């Protein structure tokens, strides 16, 4: 990724990704993207993202990207990269009257990361890439991107020399300026719609919970609740601890802490073997999903009947942290706090 930056008098910078949208060895996309980046409009930081360097495989996520919950490391890396921009310039060839498979695939991989941002188009081809750009307008609208009107259309005969090197006609530079003017105006206008941008603009605290991650967060919490409840009811410590990660951090109700599944499982086995715990019911109190692979949940454990002789009333409130790794949810940390008197 190559970055050039210029700052407005207010010091406010819009981050724009210029995406080079083809991968053939002798492609024109890279040279066109570099020409786009040479514009350096005031108030924008331009970064060239070359799809040949990103090298995304064909989309193979189990879930629709609209629901988040990306499972593959390359999807997450692409999401993290795209998330960081306010606007995009798609540099697209025309292949068979449409855009390239590489560019379409890179768009299809994500959803939320594109939402409520601005996009502009630089097409090139035998007829200026205009049919590719028209297709891209429909595709990007579906992704919640606002496509600006002014676009650049480079003709392979008129804007490249005989050796195929980029040599744009003079009017292409003014089209490039018009395109950037619209893109930056729209990117700026859309900022308040994006929680992170709103936070940067107003200094307000961000809302960390992401509604797009809520469905899989609920599934993860239900799985945890089931393993705790059934494990306790059947006296099965291994089931109780089945979602605990190898390096789980654990805080007991009375201030003791330990790290790791093995010592914790040994304690839970010995507790289950001796009737020190009263019958309990677990219930979810509140959940937050700050990212697709992270869930924070308060779970209350309510004492239901008298503890056995010599046993304890274990009513407590627990804060659990769940992390998804390779498609599976794990308990990364738990902190339990007594909500009745210590026996
Ligand atoms: C597979 C393929 C299909 C093409 N189809 C069209 C087309 O339908 N219309 C057009 O104007 N140019 C078409 N072209 C010409 C390309 O737009 C032109 O070669 C361009 O440089 C390709 O982009 P790239 O060099 O970044 O790969 C096609 C080229 C390729 C390789």
C-alpha cells in the first residue's frame, strides 16, 4: 500500500483508497491507479491498494458478508484494511462488458465496511470502460456505497501510447479533478452516518456494539449458557468447561485468579465431585458484540435451593469474554462476583 497525503486548512483529512482492479501480469490497472494517486487533492490522504498484492482468493466465506462473522484470515485482513477508509476510487478495466472478476470478488467479500461511504470510478477499455463502470454503480449501490457522478473513462487507443503506456488526453485531468471534488464532498457529508467517523468529528464516546454481529453473538452466548447449565446439572466438569480456551483467564468470586484450562478444570472437577454447590440457574443479563469475533456478556447465576450441608450459596454475577477463533467460540476470560453474602 502506497500513501500520499494533503491536509485541509481545518486539519481534517479524508482517507481514500484507490483500488487497482485487475491482476494480469501486463495489466494497465496499476499504471492507471498511480495516475489517479498523482492527483493528491487537498484534504485527502490517498492510498493505492493493488488487488494483485492483496491477492484475495475467490469468496469462500460460509456466511453472507451482510451478516458479518467473517471466518477466514484473509477476509478479516481485507475487512480491517477497507474499514479504515472514508471513500474509494475503483480503477476498473472492462472485461466482456463488465468489471473484472478480481474487483467484483474484492467487493463481494465485505459488507458493513463499505456502508455509508462514497465511491468514484475510473474505467478504461476499448470504449473507455463505461459498461464496466455502469455495472459497478449497481454493485456498489447494493453495498451501501454512494457513487458520485463524475467519472474518468480512459480509452486504450486515445489515452495510452503505442507501447501501451498511459498518456492521458488533457481533458482526463479535469475529469479526474471533478471526480475527486464530488468524491470528497460526498465522503465528508456521509461521515456523520458512520459511528467511528461521528466519534472522531464530535468527540462523543463511540457505541462499541455492532448490530451486524448480534446474531452470532447470541448463538455464542446460548452455547456457553447451555454448557454451564448442563455441565452443572449433570456434575460434568468437562462439559462445564467445554468452551474454555487453553489460556483462559479466570477470577473467582473471592479474589483468586488463575490462568489456563488445566488448573481450572481440576478445580471444577473436584467441586463437582463434592456437593458444595447448590442448584443454580444461569441467565443472560446483557450482551455486547464490539466486533464480529468478540462478545462480552454478563451472566447471573441464581441460587435456587438451600445449599447442601457445609456447602455454599454460589449466587454470583459473571463477566465472560468470548472470542471466535477459526469459526469456533471460546471463553477467553471470566470474572465471577458474589451477589449474596460470602458464607
Ligand atoms: C478478458 C478481457 C475481456 C475484455 N473485454 C473487453 C470488453 O468487453 N470491452 C472493452 O472495451 N474492452 C475489453 N477488453 C480490453 C480491456 O479493457 C483492456 O485490455 C484493458 O487494458 C484490460 O485491463 P487490464 O490491462 O488492467 O487487465 C478486454 C480485455 C480482456 C483481457
